[in-house]
C-alpha cells in the first residue's frame, strides 16, 4: 500500500523499519497470541481492530470464522497503546497519537520516546527533545519504544520455547528457514 492509504496500514510499516528483524510479511500471529504478547485482552484486541486503532497488517478478518493475523510491528503498536492506557491517557488521545505517528512516517521508532503530560502524547526523537519537554514541565512520563520492542520480541521467543504448538506461526517460520 502506498503512503496515501487512508487506513494507515501502509504507514504502519514505515514506522518500524530500523532495528527490527526482516520478517516475512505473509507470516503473522493469531489474535490470541498477539493479545497475550501485548498484555491485553482478546476483547480489547477485537475492539481496537474494529475501530481501526490497530488493524492487523498481515490479514484482517473477512467475516465469521476468519482469523486476523498480526505482524510483529502490529504487536509492538498494541503494546505501546496498552502502556499509554496504563498511564491514564485516554483512548481518544492515544488514537490521535497513533494517527500522528502514521502521518509523520517516522522510520526509526526504536530510537524514540513517547512522552506525556497526562493529557497529550508527544513523540521525541532525540535526547534534546526529551530534555526540552521536561524542562518546560510538559513531560510527566516517557516510554522508550526500543525497550518495548525488545520486550515484545522476548515474549514471542518465550512463547515459542514454552508452547511451540500454540505459536504455530513461529514454528512455520523456523521450519521455512531450515528447509
């Protein structure tokens, strides 16, 4: 999809390119695995997909009985949304922040920090921006996106190690590499 796609799905891939493993775009994680890795309920996952906050980029549901498949990048966004919710940011403010991230087309999100004053969310791409925001009294807390990225990666690796049958997408990827 091109950058003009109004669903934002084309922009999601631009948000996360540096520092991530090169994954097969056709491989994905079922909703239950994505929800567990992001630390959210399946009900939240379903609501966020239906309201287009975070849609699966590998495969969206096409009707009754079909399964959504979420990419690694989608799970990272889900976990960031969860972290922002946990800090008390409203879902509407989070929705605005996610839309701004997509519109900005940030390529290296792993090197950014999401800051908030409790009402708004700011994207800081350098230490100077973080210091400036805090010195003006606007930054109450920050989320280092790179750290969240590594947490998601470790969680998915743990799923594979402890329950390889439950995470068949990872098993398929491993089999594909060895074939």
